[in-house]
C-alpha cells in the first residue's frame, strides 16, 4: 500500500472531532484517532488501517499505511448498545451524517416506530440494496437493536417495491423478528427524504420544520442499521463504508458502468476507488461524490468519508445556451451547485427561481410535500422574462414533469442537474416521467 489515507476531522453534522493522536505515532486498524467534542454534537473517528501518523493539523489526520494489513481491528470497549453506537462514531450514512447516538437520545413513546430508510433514493447508487440482498439478517438485527434502544414496539423497512430480490430476502427471515414489517415504496425521487418516508408509512405529511419524532418515529439509513449491528454484536467501530462507483469508466464495458464496493476503508483516496473500478476516461466532465441529485463535485485527491455513498465520473458537459435560468428545488442540487453546473455549460445565469414548495429552514430549503409538487409555470415564465434561453433544473421527478409541461412550449430547452451522471451510465435522464 503506497497511498496516504486522510481522515478529515469534520465528517458529520456538528463540531469537528478532536485529534487524540500525535505525528509519528503507530496506529492499529480500529484505533481511535479523534474524539467527538465534549461540548457539542460530533462523532469519534477511528483509523481504518494500520500505519504511521505522518501529520496532524486542524482539519485532518494523515496516516501512511503499513505494507501488510489485517482485517482485524481494535474492538470497542463499551457494553450497552447506545454507548457502543456513540463510541463507534456512527452517523447517518445516507445523507448529511447526523450523529446516530443523538437520534436515540430521547426514547420514543408508546407504540413508537423505528423506520429503516432502504429506499436507495438516488439513481445509480445501489450499495444499500446489494448489502440487504447479501446480508438481510444484518439489517434486521440492526433494526432490532435500534428498536430496543429507542423503546419502540414497531419496526419498518421502507424499500422501493421494485427491489424484489432484497424484499424476498427480508421476507424469508422477517418472522424471526418481533414487531417488524416491510412497507413497499413507489419508484420516485425523493422517496428517501425523511418526511416522504413518514408520509408513506403513516399517511401523514409533517411540516417542513418537523422531525420524525413528531410522528413518534426515528428514521435511520439502511447501512447505518447494518453498522449498528456490527458495533453492538462485533464491537466494530465505523471504519468501513459501502459505496457505488460508476460513470465514465475506462473501456466503457457495461459491467463497469456501475460497480458496488463493500467495506471500503474510510480515508481511501478517491483516485484509488476509481482505479479499482477500472480507471476514468479522460473525457469525463466532472467527478461527483454522492448521488446525481445532491452529490458535490470532488477531485481525485479527496478521500472517502463516513457519508460517501457514491463516486461518479460524469459525462462531459455539452455547450449550453448563452443565457440560462436556474430553477432550484429543495430535493436536488442547491443554488451554489446549480451555478457551478451553469458555469460548466458555459452559460451566464440571468435568473434564479425556487420551486413553489421550497421553504427555507435554518438556511436550507425543505420541500412542503416531497415528490408531490404543484405546477411551475409561473417560475418558468419568470425565468424566460429574465432573458433565459433555457432552464437548468434540479427538480424531483414529479416537479420535472410540471416543468416539461410548460418550458418547451415557451421555447425553453430543459437541462437537469443529473444529466451528466445519468448519461455516463446510460441511464434514462430525468425529464417527463410517464406514470
């Protein structure tokens, strides 16, 4: 192993972790190298490899791996499940990375429900379903532990109905676990948004400011549940991450367009992961960490962190119009990302509008009813009036339908924030979605 492994001290919502290791120290796989801050929200960080610490600064710890590596690890020391979840440094592994122990800090009331978000919401990403198909018992064990910690009597696995193999694998063993059921979800984006999950499970639309706790529920990501099982039953800290790698892979062989990698060591360079997938075609447009809708531009020098779910080498950018309008959606790319994409298209932004249902909450946009959107005619008209020759959108599937019902009639071509990623894997692009 020749590449250096880097561990950013901020990998989740909250404050940065505090280094507890010094330059020159020898570390083992699974050894804590940074602790969660004592005065706020955060999470412990562990070395995913054995090696020598070559640098420690205010933002990251860098480790030079030993020539030989072992699958073993330093085991966690705590005894109780919630203590182990906190010690393990677990965070939400499917989104923003909210520390898992904090979600369980307040037990649910009578008839509370823990929901596993197994929607595998964004297109291309497929690692959560792959783990469920391979180890369904690990997911349900994680749910069982989560129910115990939360004091919940009900457990739900919310999963898109077309993932038939994963559902069949779960149903074969579901009878071994008490109080659990499967809720099939329709195939739409953003079905994995927390309030969309609550709506589908309970038939209740929570306000944009509400958390699932207001429905007497806790929602956790599928991989998070599996890592909970590892932390409690195997005393394993969060040192490995499942992910999907795909896009403009060298050779463009169909079996290489989308690949799943299980138990990737956190801190692994992005370059290493693309090399494992076969290498990136030199004509790719950009590298994305995350999914096509909400992922961010990354570089080969960046590293896998706790929340890394995907790495995508996107298609090269086409030449865009001289002037473009942005329609920003709470469910997709934010305004900064949309401006970045417009610049890559070579287009000048002449107007910015937000989806009618997008409401600002703590500096971020939240959709009033995720995936069930009203018409966008007024917004598109405003962009045309501002001088836009085309519109760039980041909307959900339903909202994209409404844009496509009006923009072409106004003579405005439509670009979507997911175009480059989806074209790179020969996936149908998001436009008018037929019911």
